[in-house]
């Protein structure tokens, strides 16, 4: 192990080395089994005699902290508790906005028996063997805008599957939706600008805009999606999920989409289209993206492969007007340069070889079965308890309730069924009382038993 030792002066060199190594062992920075640097190598790095280091090692060995094996080296033999900490206090303070923001709730880390959490795909459906084979190849050069072959593959994929008008140069590869929103905020908007979001809506987007110093205003939704007539006139950008509104699930009507684009055209406002869950549509006519209806260059279209592939494959994309691409690419460069090159190259081949299209078809069939089972059970067994919001896409179904959803969710969770209220998933306590029931992470065979738990939780007075 390349261990850092700092010599303050030339006095008691052996003692300085001994004390720093001993402290590292006691506070857990060096653990049992860790190898210390060879005496010759450490002496060379420190500019001291080899015997100076050897004596320090011998002293540690005599006290039982390390042990030496001939031909193998010197290894940590016993440690104390990990107690090293950064300074407990500091005069530095974060900006005030961070006091009102919090990470995604810790319930995402749970492993419930009946998993109705929102936004989680089934990892068992992912073709790991195919992905591993693709990631073994040479990734190619890194580019802030993304791997050239992947950008071309994404443009073809969303052009065929969603009707998006884009070439490779129009695409910027991101680490998911959240980074795409961050890039737009950095490149297009000034601190203090107003951004409209759906209410209820997607909390991470709202939090990100606020962290950038933007003023976020919630705009109500109804059965047709975002209410364009409720948009404030001074809004500089509107963030929407028209294909599958989060968290309620309705699709924005064509009339409403047309009205939104007309409104944006009159004010030169940006429309940030999050094509949330568009891959998983189980009926009805295909929904035309706002980007395809836009003839003024006002729509920034973003999507992600996180749910299609696996949550740990953090790759998304942003399709932007030509006037913004240079600034967006530079913003990508100054934030984290580029997405992991091996994953980008693997995804490009995954798309080009037809594996993505086949995988999406298999997932859609599986999730459509779960969607149908869930809706059938709600209609059959939950009359008077839950009122499902009409939805034909995505990985969850939302339902309104006249009972206390918070108490019902607590009871269900205590019995092993992980469900959450609309207020919890939207981060808005004023959201209409209801539940969001995800079916991406729960096998079809377990849906019935999980819903029986939920039924009991809702029926208790």
C-alpha cells in the first residue's frame, strides 16, 4: 500500500515513522491484512536510511501491530476502532438553499418482501451476459458531448422509437436526466430566473433548479396534464413530463401540448421535455413528443436509459437546439468532463446490434402483465378504497383515496408491503391524498399477496 508519511524535521526519524504508522493502524486507515510498503521503497520515498524504516517496523512488530512473512512482506496484524475524523467544526457554511433540500428518501435502500416502490425496474430482466461481453472491448476516446458512435445510435433509436427529429450532432450524452437538467440550468438560465414545474411533480428536478438559484413555481395539472393557462407570464423555462406525468401518470393531451408550445413561442421560453417512461406504453395511440411538434427550436428533449437497462448504468441524453449545443457541451466539460467511456461504447453497440430493441420488447411484455394485474385487482378488490388515475404507461399506477394514505402506507410497510403516498413521492404535502404503486420491482406472482396486505391496511379504521 502506498502510505503517506510526513517527516517534520530530521530528528527522531524512526519515531516519526513509527508513530504515524501506529496511528493509522489504531484509527482504522490501515486494516488487518493491509501490506505496508517494503522498507527499501519507503526509505527511498522519504529520503532516509533503510535501517531507519526497518527499526520502526520492528517496533510495530514487537507490539503486535504488524507481522512479517519472509518473501511476502509486512502486514497489519491488529487494529483499533476506526476513529479518525475530519475537524468537528469549521467557519465555512453552505448556501442557505441547502438547508431546505434533502437527498432522495432512504426508503429507496429498503428490500421489502412486496416491493411497490416507484421508479424501480426489475434488475433480473437485464441481459448481464450480453452487457459484460460488450464492455470488454476498447471504449474509444472520451468527448464531453459523448461517444460519437453512441450519439449516432441514440439519435437513430429515439428517431425510430419516439419520432424525435435529431442527428448525432444534436445529442449530448449525460449521466441521466438530472445532469441534463443541470446542464440546461447552467447554460441557459440566470440565477433568479423563474422556472415552472408540474405540481405535483418530480422532486429532484425541483430541488436541482432551486440549488442553481432559480425561482421555482409549481403549476397545477389536471386530467390533460400541465395547465398552460396557469403558467406565470415571466417564466423563462417550463419542465414537463408529458408522456407519463410524474407522479399521477396521465398523458398530456395534444391540445394541451399545442397550447404549451404556442405559449412558449410567444415568450421565447424554453420547454424542457422529460420523456419519462415513454418506452413502456401498453395501449392507446403513440404519444408524439413535444420536440417533434416544435418548429421554433424551443424544446430541449431529455431521456434516460436507467430504467431500460439498470439503475447503475447512469446514461441519459439531451437533444438541444443548435444555438445551445456549444454552451451545453462546455458546461458538461467543466462539471465532470464525460460519462464513463466503456459504458458509452457498450451501449452504442447494444443499440446498434439490436439488443436494446429486443430487451425493451421483453421488458414491455413483462411490465404490461404486471400493469394489467395491478389494475384488475384495483378495479375488483379496492372499490371504495382507491380510485386509480387512468394511465397506460410507465412502471407505476397512482390512485386517490378518501382514507388517510399515510397511516395506510405505514401499516402496509409494517406488514412487509413497501408502498408510499403521493405526497411522499412528490415531496409535496399538499398533493391530493393517494398512493403510488410501483410494479417494476415486484414479480407478477407477488402482486396479489402484496395487494392483500395493502387492502387490509386501507380497510382498518
